C-alpha cells in the first residue's frame, strides 16, 4: 500500500506541474505576443488596444551645399506636407546623426525624427512616400530614411 500511495502522489505532482490541462500551444503564442508588445489574446484588460504601424522618418537638416534647413523652413514643411497628410497627429524629436555620403565622407548633422502611427494600407504608404520625396526635393537631400514596425497602441 505505501508504494501505491507514493506512485499516486508522484502522478498527482506531475499532473499539477504540467499545468493542469493548459494548452502549451496557446501559452507559447501568448508568450510570443507579449514579447512583441501585443496584449494576450482575448483579454478584456486591453479593450482599446489597436494594431497599427509605427513609422519613423529621419530627416537630415544639412543640405548638400552645407547650408542648414532653417527652423522656419522645417516648420513650413511640417505644416504643408506632414500635417496635411497625417492630420490625426505625429511626434517630432530633435536628433543628431551621422552617415556616409556618396563620396565616402562621414557627415555629422542635426536631424529630426518624425514618428507616425497609422494603419498600413496603400493610402498611408503613398503618403509616407510623398513626405520622403518632397523633403528630398525641397531640401536637396540624397535620401530620407524610413523604417516601419508593428505596434500595439492604446489611445
């Protein structure tokens, strides 16, 4: 009888340790979602969370001829282009960056970082391309960097 009790105790301990019927696939999926910043699926504690795309656009403030983009020029660009295309809002951060130009020279320059949260669709993609293109044309830039990543936001 003691052997039977010991075996029963071990079986119960194993059943308890294994999660008592939890679904390992769901646990792994939830762990991945949390690692990505997503709320756990089906949790009412996150009723307002929306899936969006976070786009960061990096604007150098030095032209090819070494003249800097004036604050008034930057403000006009934001109002005439970025605000017109994304009137719901965006964030602007002062930054400083460096990059290698086409001649191989390392360039250090003040920069602006614009962050936009939006739905990923063809309309948004066209608007982002217009922002990049217009800035390059207006201020003689070789490039404007844009990066996109998934975001889970709560407004």
